[in-house]
C-alpha cells in the first residue's frame, strides 16, 4: 500500500467519487457491497465532522484511491 498525504478538500472529493461509483449502475457489486460502501462513506464524513476537519490528517492509498483520515492527537499539534 502506498500512502500519500492529501488536503481536506481532496479527501472530500475522494469520498464524493466513491459515493458516485457506488450509486452508479455501471458496475455490478456483490450483494450488500453497495450498501456497505455507502455506509462507510457516510461514517467517514460523520467522523470528520465530529472531530472537526482541522483536527485530522488526510491520506489516500495511491494504489486503490481509497481515502483515509487520522485524528491529530493534541500533543501532535504545533
């Protein structure tokens, strides 16, 4: 897995892209996969909103294009 740090805006764009893919009829998903993918996207949005966008670091897996976030611990802030 190759990880690259990205901005909050890029992170949200990746979430939007994933949701569009899950909502499209272009790809056939195994039973339950579409619902699970949309649930995970909603969970990521909710977690970042609760923590606060400024309190997270954002990454993307450059191989699969999957966004990730990590809360910044108080002692890590400058």
